[in-house]
């Protein structure tokens, strides 16, 4: 079994990779745009705007938050 090699890269490289992964989905880009316009994170409002159900929106928000792209709760 292969062992992960991420620890062999710098923190900056790992952070940039996490950022790139977080914005690699078009729904996440759309969510970031909505968050910037509304300056608040209300999952129901995002669901009303995007062609996605609540569950995937929540998962995308979780991924964006874990990447450090916004603070707060949703």
C-alpha cells in the first residue's frame, strides 16, 4: 500500500493545494460569489439561488470553510 507523500511538501504548497481543491468545483465558485454579495452565509438562501439541493450545498460550504475561505457557521 502506498504511503501519502503530502508531508514532504512545504506548508505553503499544502495550503495552496487545499485552496485549489476547494475552488475546483463550479458550485463552490458560485457559492463564493454569493457569499461575497450577501456578506452572510445562510444555506437556505444559497439553495434558493443555485440548482442544488440543501445537502450538496452544505457539503460545499463545509469544504470551503475547511479550506479557510470563510469563517462562521452555516
